[in-house]
C-alpha cells in the first residue's frame, strides 16, 4: 500500500485531497487550503496516488503541516478515496479536489451543519469558478438535483448554461446530490453505504453515492455560506470522447442501481431513445468520436449491469415528480434553476 504518516488526531474533521502527479497544482491551491483551514478545526491530508513526479518532495519541503498518506500505486479517484477513508479515524471528512481554492470560514460552516443536523449525511459549499469568479462552477454550483430522466443539474447550472452569482441561491437547501469537488460527509455513513463506486472510474460517482445515501433515509444539503473556487475541467475537457463515454455509461449504471424495479425498465428504455437522438446528433455534426463513445457506453452498460444485484424497492422512487429538464431547457427556454 505504501507509507503513511500518523493520522491519529484530536480533531474530528479531516480535509482529504487526492493527488496524482499534481505538484504544480498543489503549489497553486494548497497554500490557500492550509491558510483557511485552522489546525484546531481540521487536519489537511494529501493522499498521493503513486505519483511519479516530485509531489512527495514538494509536500515534505513546502507543506510540513500537511499530513500525507502515500500509496505505491494509482488507485484512481474513487478507490483512492475509499482506501483513504478506511485509514483515517475522523468523524467528518471533506473530499476536496486538488484544484479547489478555499476561503475563510469555509470548513466551519460545513462542519457546523453536520453537527447541528444529525440526519444530514453530506453537504457542499457554494462552488464558484476560478477563471470567472462571479460565476458558479459547472461541477456542483450551489447544489445538485436529478430530473425524471436521470439528467443531473444544479442550482446555478443547467446543462451548459452557468449562471452569474447574484445571491439568488444564498439560502441553504436540501439537494439530491452534493458535488465531489468539495464534499463533506460523515465518514461512518460513507463507509456504511459502500463509498464511491470504483467501477465508475470517473464522472457521476458522487451522484451515485448521494443517491444511495438518500435511499437509506439521509438528507443532503448545500451550504452557500461556505464558498470555494474550483478550476474544473482539468482531467477530461468537454467534447472529449472519453468524457462522453463515461457520462453516458455511468448515468445508465446509476439509474439501473438506484431506481426501483417497477420503473427501472421504462426509464432505461426512455434513456435509450434519448441517447439515440444524442448519437444521431453526433453523427450529423461529424463528431465521430462522441458517436462511437455513446455506442460503447451502451454496450458496456449491458455487460456491467449484471454486477449489481441489490436494487431498490418500488417505494424508493426518489425522482418521482422531478422536472423534465430537456423540455424546460430546450423547448421552454428555461436556462436558470430559479425558473424551473
């Protein structure tokens, strides 16, 4: 597994940052995380996923207050976090992307929410864009939801339309999912529901995790009084066929895993029709990589779905009554969450 430093602490909260060959990213963002996360409130822990650059040297020489868990191989995003949370003993843990800049008071607001509300499993801050700080960031904005067809959207972002923050979403609110970019969770609940699904590899794994928490009766919350800035798009940019493949495949897997059996088949047939339209659009616009990715996503979904045999009961339909974002966005021109 590699080497670790001591991870026992008097603090009940840890901020865990997964790193793989991200020495320069740490130099850019870790100083703010350290300076805005009081040592008396939370431990900052970097989990190194078998980096081959000088990440460990940078951590030792430039960030001596940061604790380190060093794996000898790259376990990926989901499995890396699963292994890290199995090692620490903190009650509350923040999964924080390495490209996130935090602000004063960010950790205190999130921690207070979980302490004051024992029925809340996880929460997220308001997430703004590093490169356009007046705008919400695509991956999470101010709290996430799922429409009746399984499409994720956010307070502050629907499909590709990202809103400017004018304080319109400054009230804390229950959400369907909290962003994995800055995700505070009760460690015990995370482990009890099985953590992030490593089969997803990347994309939508936190939405699937949140759905499983809600199926167990837990609430999720967006806390806008906590604010962070996320660079985003650092791994797979929009338009990358790999990203297209993972988004389509993982969305199908998520629906299969979390919808009750009495509506699952109908929902997946509807999604196949909608995905066929998306495939046809890719062909018509000569985006051959995306077209192939959609076909591969459906083929691999049919193979992988048999790995899941514990599925929800008919009473556990958590998207019943959810809006149809496709109709609202494309037919009615409603591109802001507040108009839906």
